């Protein structure tokens, strides 16, 4: 289950999946981790399990292909004591997992 996005905007065509986040990570903390990346407004989507517990994963919508490349370069960096992995993704993945209503795509 994904935290639903508020507002009415189309998803970005560029996105990354982030794995290994501390369970207490917030959207703001994820944004700070990607300081050199332009993230879409309301573009951080934290993933939650069926019982509303954080999974340590998130999807991050970015503005350009270059931002996606910069985000991917964060693989292997640490967030606190956690090793972070970053993978290519897409707005379609976020819609499929419930982070963005499909009528916005």
C-alpha cells in the first residue's frame, strides 16, 4: 500500500524506487537524501505494508532524465546506518502500487 498523493497533477515520467530506508524515514528526509535531485511536487511516496507499517521503500518522482540519473548515483550511500539502494522506476509503477490514482495518469 502506498501513501496516496494529494492534489490533481499528472505523475512524472521519471521516477526511482528506493529501498533500505529507515522505517522512521519521512518524505522530508527522503527529499533531503536527494539534495542534488529535482523532485516533483508531492513526488515522494513512502510504501506501507497491509497493516500500515513502513516497508523501508519509497518511490520518488523526479523532473528530468538527468535527475533520475543523479538519483540512481545515490545507490550505496548511507541514510543514518542504512545502506540505500536506488532503482529505475516509472509513474506507471507508482500507479500500479496505488501511490497515484490511475485517473491522473
